[in-house]
């Protein structure tokens, strides 16, 4: 009876074969996330390439309608737009009155590859004095592949006291998604 009690209180021991199998299982479980990440990243990139949402960054060419701006205003310029998953976006461009700070706004899907956005940008003069707020409204459509967008834009310019100026620059734009170009 004493021998049975001693035998039952001993720690269980693994045989060499069972120990080897256990080590292999643990090593495999630890390596699995690393082995799975490359195919998952490739699948995510393929999904991103065929996605019909604007998430990510875009380089955009804007063409203003000359009837909507004062004479001598640059009519063609480049912009960079970045759309986030939460419905926010940031935009910077080289257009009239552009500079710092960038436009900050929100976007929403209007269905069937169509989207709408509204953003605000503070205006400053050459002496860095606040001159008002620009409200930029746009609507755009993604192509079937999700790698190009075309849209319409209009800006409303408000003075610091809230007065809306009678000038409403408007135009069209075309953009392409910024491609990921890995170093290796």
C-alpha cells in the first residue's frame, strides 16, 4: 500500500518520444503566425488593389473652372488626399490660397462606388494673420478596379466674422491611388 501511495504522488514523466512531439507542437504553434503572415499580407494587398473604397493615399490633378475664380488664378494644380477607415480625410494641395494647414474633413459612401466629402481649412495671409475658413465640398466616384477616382469640388470661403464671400471656386479632378513600392 505504501508503494502505491509513493507511486501516485510522483510527478508524471514524459518519455523521450512524447517530449519530442510536445516540443515539435509548441515550435509549430510559435512559427505558425510567422508562416501565415506573408500569405495574409499578400491577400490583403490583393484585396486593397481590387477594393472599391477610397482608403489610403491618392495623387490628384485638379482643374478649376475659370468662370468660378478671379482672372489670373492658377487653374490646374496637384493635391494629395488621404482617406482613413473612420471616415476622416486629410488633403493638401498646391492650388490658390493653399499651404499650411491642410484640409481636414470627413467622407461618406453614397453607394455604388460614389462618395461625398466635406473638409475645412484655416486661411492665413502672408503675415500669418487668420483670414477665415475655406469649406471644401466634393463628390467623387471610384472606377471598377478601385485605383482611380474622378470628382467635382467646390470651395466656399468664409471671412473670420462668418461672412460668405461671393467667390466659389469649383472644378473637377482625377486621381490615382499611391502605389506601394517595396524596397526589396
